[in-house]
C-alpha cells in the first residue's frame, strides 16, 4: 500500500471516530439516553406505567403532620382498647407542590388505651394512633405518633346538711367541704386532632 492510500485510510478512521464522539456528546448535552442506554430493559428516569399514565414515587417524611377529625365521637367512658375508629383528613397532604391526599381522605385509627374515670382516683383517658390511609383505591399502612387525651380533674364545693341538737331543739345547719371531681374525656366529631408520621411512606403521584 503506498503512502497516499495509507494517509487516506488513516484520515477516514479519524473522521469516523470524531463523528461518534460528536453524537455521544450531543446525547449527553440534550439529556437523552444514548443508543446503548436505550437498548437496556429500563432507564433510570422511567417510572411504572398504569393505563398509559406514569406515576412517580414521592415520600411523606417523618414528622409530617396529619390533621383529622373522627367520624363518630369517642369517649373514655364507652371506648374499648384495641377497637378501631374512622377519621377524615382535615387538611390536604402535598409533596413538592403535588397533591397526595385531598381533604376528606378516609383514615383508620386504633384505640390503644381507654380507661373510664374513677370518681375516687383519677380522670378517664384515651390513647390513639392512626393505622392506615386510603389513596387511589389502595390502603397504605401508617405509623404515627400517639395522641393522649385525659379528662379534667378539679375541686368542687359540696354543701352538706349538719344536724345540731340541743336539749330542747334540733337544727339543720348547712356545711360545705371541697371534693375532687374526675371526669371522662370525650372527642366530638368536629374536634381537630393532629398526629405526626413516625415512619416515612412512599406514595404515587399521577402526572397531569
């Protein structure tokens, strides 16, 4: 092979290498996957598809407040430990400006402790937690902080009649004393309760 043919062949090899480098650089600058990446089973930016719509995952972080109101009133006098209750979301939940759960979303909870009041000892109390939330037709488990509510304890003046007797008469004279009152705690359906997530959860956001 003469020198001219060798030089031409070398020039063609260098030109081909330069073109390949330009294509890869253009793919990188545009943010598009290369031909080799496109041949892989999935791409790192892809998300699961349902009915043609993609649903990226987003996380509700630990400490996220969840404000609810119970659907049916609760009371330490009637509630039982271990029983469940239904609540409605008071405020919508957002992740990065995306709506995750609208106001009115159904949430389930559990009564961890319930003790009726004892007039001679202490007021009644309830300990509650949230256990699940319904999103897009699915029920996701929740782990939240516990909410402890206790009835009031106060002193009240009680008036008692006292019999005073003498040799000739008997007179009833009113007398008073302070007594402690221990009440049950009640949660009406319009009372706002705030729990906080104790474990982060992943939810799906529908693309608009």
